[in-house]
C-alpha cells in the first residue's frame, strides 16, 4: 500500500528536493518498457535522476567528483522521500484539447440535438460570462484534471488572462490556444496574446489558433496565415468535426476544410486539428505532409453523435496523434482514462477488428503525443533534465491485478481511482485524495455556485 506522507509541499514551484524510490517506472522515453525497483529524484521543477540502483550509484559518484571528493559518494539531502511500495511512476497525461471554463455547463443541456444544444443553451449562457466567472470555472476544471493524472491542458477559450491567472494560482500547466473568429478578437489582439503569454510564466504558454473555418472569414484566415509566417508558428483549430462543417466548407470554397485551410497557408509551420472526424484520404495526405497534429476527442464526438475518427488510417500514415477531452459541456468529464479506452474501443468498432489501435499507441497519444502537439518539449517523458510533470499510479487495486501487462492495464482497465499523486513542475498538487494547490476546493465549489445563480437569474 502507498504510504507517502500526506502533506503537500509549500507554495512556490520547485522549492524542495524529492526522492521517489522502490517503485516501477514507465518513462515513455522510447520503448514502453516498465522498469522495476527504480528511483526518480526531483530538484525544484526538474528531474535530475531516473533509473535503477546502478544509476543512483553513478549519479552520486558523479556528484562527489564534482565536489572534489574522488572515490566518495555524494551525500544527497532530501526534503521528502516517498516509498512507492511497488507502484508505478509515469509521465502525466496531457489533455490536448479542452475548454476548461465550460465546467459551468456540465449536465446543463444534455441529450439535445447539436444545433439546439449550441444555439439555445450554450451560446446564450456564454454571452453572460464575466472574466471573474471564467477564473472560478477554470479552477474547478484544474481540480478535476489533477484527479485524472492530467498535468497540462491545451485550453481554447476567451478571456485568456482570467484563464492564465487561475491556472497559475493553482500551480497547473496550461497552453492557451487562440480563439480568433469573426465575432471575437482580431489579428492584432491575437498577436498581443501570443507575445504576452509566451513570456508570462514557465507554466503558461500560448499557441496561435482560430475557432473554426465556418466562423472565420477568408480575409481573417489569410491574415492569420501571414501572422503565423511572421513568427514561424503553428496554428490550431477545430477541424472537420461534423459532416455539416465539411459540406458547408465545400459549398463555400469547393474543397474540404483541411484542403481549404492548407491552400490558404495556415499550416506552413505545422499546427493541429481538433477532432478530425470527417477527413478523406486526400485530407489525411495533406495532414501528414503539413505535419499537423490530430487531437482526437472520442467521448465528445460520441456524445454529440459527430462520428468516429479514422484513427487507424492515421496511425498507418504515421500522422502524429494526441488525445483531448473537449469541454465539460460536451463530454461531460475531464478524464483521460475514459478517453484512452474510447480511442481504442471505437477504433476497433469502426474497423471491425479487435486488433486495431493497440493500447501502446493510445498511451503514447495521451502522454508524449499530447506534449508534442502542445509544444511542451520538456514535459513529454521521465528523463533527466525534463520537467517534473509526473504521476503515481496505484497498482494495489483490483483493476490493476494481475500485472500481465501494465500498459494494457492502464488503457483497458485503469481509472481515476488509480491516481495516487499528481506533480506539476516539481510541486505535488494532488495526493491520496487531497489537493495541495493552495486553494480550498469547497471555496471553489461555492464560488461556482454563486456564479451560476447570477447566470441563471
């Protein structure tokens, strides 16, 4: 049983040196091989050691030599030592597409046709939002991410300052995504956000993005392509999510959303498409050629009856893939375990092939794939020098036994109940069912209730 001391480390990122020992390790750095009896040492926000007893001895000897103590072993002082008791240490999951503040619409307007859901329920409520409400709703989402072992989100929503402030105060890592469209923001505003939030704080970054082809005029899209060229930056958007979206684009431009946007020059420096459910062979060839990341959102696409993305065809083309939850208004939970199972389960169903889309590929999508799609190059795996964004999985649970194959256990039988600890940038934010974000969860829930009363008045 896991017995790490249930006290959170104090407020500033990377203030202590932490040792994880006597555990299994899944680095996600190359092969998916679970290593036994390993240690991981974290100094401030970085991983400084990862490996077995031999690596520990080598590290200590190197440190001693640096200190001028030839033949000696360095004395390493830890603020905290966590005995994993054989549990699994691995990189945190990356939620590569979400709308965190939409927690306020969870279960508010379900079991409705998509257009009614959007235009009669979602949009009218969103029109009443204030930045302070977005700030509270984002904090609620962060709590949920932590319980699911998610260590970073790729968040597309308005009012990025409220979003950034909420995430930073909680100690959570987020990549903000532009929401440019004909009704909100401008190229000048987007450029300002890009410059500001990429220098804001190590936990916060920003990627150029627009809502979708069908909400953004051609002139605005071409101006965005020019901006992306100026900064040599990738561009992200909702892409080919529904049949209606594809048909509408073909009527407007004579080609699919993928081809249309590519011809406008949006992806000269790569980028990403959220959903990509209704893509043709030609579309996938373009996606591959342009280096576009596909972020699949199976729970949302199933719940809104949008369809099942052709994941296996993308895997065959070696298109880079990641996984997102989408927003809590259309999912309705921010749970990477459920998403992983649905990615593989729905792919098998679509292909009528139980061997399709193996667990190993899906786990890569949920970790290293998400980090790559979001531009988080230092957060993808457990390796020395990388950011300490990691999680501990409780293997002493019925759903994780027996341990024939831990990777398959994670994808096919794992759940949030197995997440013992979530660390972001060297700071433990969730452990043994308790939050250590510097925030009182009950106070967050209360603020959300107050905001909802205002919205529903």
